[in-house]
């Protein structure tokens, strides 16, 4: 599974970094993925971060 953040839509709320800090981090005022590849043990938490994102800017590619 791969994850990415649409930087044009990210509002910098930091919810994803709180939910799944192993995958997401802040780069200034926007969230980014530390590594696009999501390990199997983090898939559920990463999906949760994407579902909870208030602007739906996290893209999950199975």
C-alpha cells in the first residue's frame, strides 16, 4: 500500500501526524509522508488517518 498527501488541499491540522506518526510528518504548514510505502502493520492506522482527514487530502493506493 502507498500513501501520499495532496499538498494543495492540506490545511495543516496535524490530525494525520497524531494518528499515524510513523507515516506522516509536518513539513512547515503541510503534512507529508515520510515514506510512500506503508508497511502491513501500519495499514490500518494509515487508513484511519485518511478517513479522519477533514479535507480528505490523504490518498491511499492499494
